[in-house]
């Protein structure tokens, strides 16, 4: 609407403990390159009840979402811990759920996960 204010800044979410979670509507994805590891991963920009947030899931999370999400999708992302890799490295692991916005009749319905 004309004159409506929308905050376009976002805060980065860092997952530290198993069970840390975010829930929100995917707005956009952006590629982010890390010189230290010479790797490129995606940054997911989401509208959440915390405001605008960005989440980096790493290569494993990107693989889970690759080609399966689009702006407007509602995502529930839960940090499931770390997976040990070779050479003493580790990777973050997530449980990712897409909440469908339309039922079989095209009616929009979004059921948020129950709050603890």
C-alpha cells in the first residue's frame, strides 16, 4: 500500500545449539562466496516473526533445498547438530520442512508448527 513502511534490513541467524530453529517465508536466495574455504553457498532471506532474517545452511542444507523451494514458500528449519567429515572438518545438519500453502482445492492454508 502507498505510504506503508517495510524494513528491508535483516539479521543473520547463527545456529549454535541442537534444536535452534527458524520459521518464515522465503523471500530470496543469494550466493555467498567464502574465500577461506573457497566455497560458494546460498544465503536464504526470510520474513519471520523476528523480522527479516538471513540463514546460511552450507552445502548439505543447500543440497536438501536445491530446486525444491521458491520465493513465497514457508520453511521451518531446525538445527540437528554437526556431522563429522574427513580431515577434522564438520558440517551443520538441518531438518528442513516446507509448509504447503495450498490444499488440493487451491485454498491457502498455512499451519504453523506448534510453539513449545
